[in-house]
C-alpha cells in the first residue's frame, strides 16, 4: 500500500492507565507506516503517568486528554471526530493492548478497497500466542448476546480465511469514512463492551459488509484492561450492556432467547463457577442484568463503587 494511501488513514487509540503497553501498541502502529501525527491518542484522565510517557516517546502524536474517564466509546468518538475533520478516509480503531505485525494495516486497506465497510484481522492471544482470541463474532442473542468465533481454540487454516461476520472486535477495526457519515459514531453510553457489536450491526443494516480478514493477525493482551476472562468487573459491564443492546434492538424472540440462556441459567452457572472460585463474577453478572433492566448505565463512578465493594 502506498504512502499516499496510508496518509489518508488515521488511527485512534484510547488509554486509561495503560502503563507501558501503550508504547508497544504505538510502536506497532508506526511499523505499519502511520505517521505519528495521524495517530490520535485519547487519554481518559489517566493517573499512572502513562500519558506523560507516551508524550515523551512520541512527541508528534495528536493527543486529546479528557478530564474524566469517558469510557471507550465516548473517548474513541473524540478521536474519530478529529481524524474525520482532518480528512481521514479510513479510521483504524485500536485498543492500547494490541500489536500488529508489519503489513497488517496495508492488508486491511486492500480489503476495504474490495468493497467492505468495516474489516478487522483475526486476533490472537498475546499469551499463549498460538490461540485464537477472536476471528470475528456472531450475534446469537444467547449468553453475552454474541459469540467470539474461535475463542480459545488453536490457531489454524480454518480461521485464516476472509468471511462475512456480524461484527469485528473494536480492538482492531478499520472503518471507511462513509460508514461514519451514514450511521454516525459509536454509542458512547455503553462505556465499555458491546459498542463494537452495535456499530457493526448498524453498518450491516445500512448495507456495509463487515469482514474478518483471517490471513492477517493482531495480538491482544486480553487481560490488560479489565482483567480479561471471567472476572466481576467485566461480567458486570457486559451484563448491563447486553440489556441495553436488547432494549434498542430486541424482539420478543430475542428477549426470550436471552432470558432462557442468560438469565434463567444463572443459578446453575453460579454453582459451577463457585466451585472454581468465580462465584463473585456470576453475582456481578446478575447485578449487571438487574441494573440494565432498571435502566442504569455503566459509568466510571459506578465501576469505582463496585471495585470498592
């Protein structure tokens, strides 16, 4: 991909107390040929000195600092707005715990040129590196509303293909400008989790193909931001936002499916997880479902309150 094409691509990275992994992510983006001034680094009121370290290492970055933690959606939207205002034709949404081999972005750009609206690579775990974190996702309206294809499975040829999916994860998502112009930005009120599902869902309904480009790979330190895996904070946020997604897009059949597979199963899930020392995460999931039904949203203040407990 030519330097001119890359000049029309911008990246957006959101940070909240991201520590040293920010630097690995930004070096990885630079290895794609992205000029630092076309990388928008959005800091959500970090207090760990990570913003200062990033500024020292990459003084040419476009930096936006929020006075409070706005969450992933609203934070990313600030970066997208800046990129579009400066004429970006494509915007690469990247989590600060993700890295890419050289050539990944150029391959994604070629895939967009073939008619897709949103593309992403298959995503592998940072540790262990031979396991798939996600090769795209499908909406099921069952547990967590959706399934990450290949999650936890050994990497192999069946995941290294291009396929249409319901969504690609927001940790590595390249979006053509026309998608934003047609459907708008991310739904920032999710705070974290499900805004990528919602965004791709709306793009597909507007006629934009969403594809995972399996020949390309990213690496994701999935435990870096909210602990990954089956932990209370993550399960709470996902539960609240599952309900919010259904409130926007649910049908009777979808609500019934969600209730049977997600809600009615919680006592049995608790029994199983409690034996593994994870019962607290199930209780957090139940609390999140209840809060979502009551119309409560995920906020930084709510997460601080839950963490204190």
